[in-house]
C-alpha cells in the first residue's frame, strides 16, 4: 500500500468491509463448513502477521508444543494484511489466528462470523512513534498519523491521546486538515517506517517491532507506549472457529494448552524468543533482525529510565514491560473495549456497536473454559506474575 495513492488505504478497508458483510462472508463460510466436514481431524493451521503479537503462536510451533500435546501442526502461514488474515480464517485455510481485539467484535457482531476469542496473545506491545522533530502530541495537529486498522486498540488509544491534547481525530483522505485536527489513515505496519522517514506521515501507532525499528533506523522516536495509557491491555487475541470449539473440544483444549505454555516459555526466555522469531532464526518467521526484536522482548535495563525521562512512560509505578504475556481474557477489558469503541471515530458501517451491551458481549464473544483449564495446569495467573483472581479493574490514564 502506498500513500502516493490517497484512496488506497480507504479502498483496502472498504474491500475488507465488503468481505465481512453477511452476504460477502457467505461463500467463504460455506467453504469453511465444507472443509471442516472433509477434514474432521485437521491439524493446527496458523495465520499470522510478522509482528510480536504473533509470538505465542510461533513459539508454540517452533518448540513443538502442539505435538507435545498430541496434535499436529503445519508451518504457520505469514500473511501481509489483516484483510488476508480474516479471509484465510473464514474460508478455512487457517484455523487459529491472532487478531486485533476490536476486530473480533466487528467480525462476530458486525459480520456474523461464527468464531470466539479463546485467549489473549500478549499485553501491551505497541506504541505511538513520531518524527524526530516532534516533542509533544500537540505538534501532530494538521498532519497525518497512521493506524493499522480502524478496529484496533491502537485507534482507540490514539484518539484518547489526541483528545487529551486538544486535538480532534478526523478521516479526510486528501481533504484539508485544520490545525486542531489529526487525519487518520490506515497503513499496513511494514509501510509505516518508510512513510515516516519520507515525512508523508507525522507519526504512527502500531504493534512492535515497528516502533523499535523506527528507533534503530533513527527515523522516529516513541512518544508514548499504549500500555502506559491502558494498563496491560490486550492487543491481539487468539481467535478460533466455533465449530472447532464445540465439535473438537479436546483438540481445542490442546491448542490452548500449547499457546499458554508458549507464553510462559517466552517470559522466561525473552532473548531466545527474539532470535527464534527473527530472520536469523531457523524458521525465519519474520523479516526482522534479532536486535530489533530484542529491543522489544528483552530490552536493556537502562532503556526504561530513558523512556521515563522522555515521557513515553508516565506511569512508572505500573512497572509494566514493553511487551508481556498472560493469556486470560479478562471480562472487564472486553466490557470497557465495547464502551470505548462506541466513543471512537471508526470509518465504515459501525452502527452495530450502538446495539452492543458491554457485559453481554464479554460473555458471548469470549470462551474462557479452555484457557482456565490451561492456566490451572501451569500454576494459574501467578505463574505469569499476575494476581490469581480472574477479575480486575481497568486502568486507563492518558
């Protein structure tokens, strides 16, 4: 996707919106049902983007954790856009994906895709990166800022940051942007650093390692970490087909077991995980260098103090890591996410959001029976450094 075509981002979003209408999804869902019927013992087929959000899925594959549970897995399929991820999922080409948490709301309720969240993939792991000459959010006024997708925690958090600075988020394409407005455009993560380097955008908010990449290339600086605005927020979650959850519960349990164990392993082997995911790893899961991934997964001890000094971290007392891993999908998060989405500028047909009840959505969108079992087997949430209770209060503070 190129910003030289000002309508390209919008067309990509509208293409996906068309795909995810009930009518547009029907042929793909029919294909999914046919494939499920013909392959009742289908192996784990993962679809992913080359971002750190995919870490548990890739670690589970690399370390043979699915096979250790007694199920088979194929090599994960690297996809280039969220449109490709969801299309591959609802057509049955893949059966386990990481998906932006707000996107699961859109898929299930805006598009009637029969799938559910079974676990979180990670917490935090994203940031707002700006051009080196920008030192405060107000300087983004009158400029373009990129987001990875309208239905993303990045869009939700960015708009809160902008409004706190007295700026108004807008979606104007190539139209004139007022000094108190920030024009939001959708770009794939890989297009963001070059767009920032060429000054076609003033900043972007996205998953790692694209913030770390901008730092390494010296084309951008981190203005704020998203996890410092919404504490321990989910970004990407594990999304699976309902027919697998209902018709293959033992298989589904083993899938979640492997993912939970992969998260635990990653927390204890951060530097090793960075190399495993890198272009120098045996499987070359991503095109990123080990030092870029290491800056996210296993940062130097003194980096945190630098971010506190710069203001990228304002809530030092939270003591959150740049990216961390815990799999339990807290209902309070889903409830608050629905409330936040109702207040967020989202392009396209988003009327369904007004009808969603936060508590009912949290109960229906998430199936936590598998992850609770998996957690019990590894020592509970305490094994991940979190309190044992399956409930919490959401902390959001710009």
